[in-house]
C-alpha cells in the first residue's frame, strides 16, 4: 500500500512540492525541508498499515497542498517522461554491454581459430 501511495497517480504525486526518491534497501522516509534546511523526518512505513487515507491526512497535516487537476496531469506526464528516459538509458547500457560481450566473444573465437590454424 505504501509503495502504491509513493509511486501511483493518487498518492504523493498529487501534492505540491513533493518529490519521491527511492533508495534501495532503506525505509521509506519523508524528509521535509524549508528553504533547503531539513525541518522534519517521518518514517512513512509506520503509517502503512493505516492505509492511504492516513497517508493523505499526514501530508495535509504537514502543510502540503494538493495539486489542481491540470497541475497533476502535467506533473504525472513529466514524471512518466523522466521514467521513460531512465528506462531508455538503462536499455541502451544493457545493449552496449551485450554488444561488447559479443565483440569480445568474437575476438576470442577468432583468436582460438587462428591458434588452431597455426598448430596445423
């Protein structure tokens, strides 16, 4: 439920000035900044069992305002575009790695072939 709130289109993304950054292996924590200075830190997993309504209530209690429909659509569109770009970059790196491995295998095959011919 927490992951859905943080990643979905009806949770954290609906609030103004809220950015979600995933750090693998870490507890979901909301860090609130004011003028670049950390003012509060809340472990969100403590609210997970209470459901999305509790998460919305928490965000509102902390002073976050929900976006208008138009603002939300734009924010979701920008988030999705950023994700597409990240996915494309990952795929390009994977493709590059596969091509490099294939090139190395081909070089090794040719080397072995040349060594076999020399032995004859």
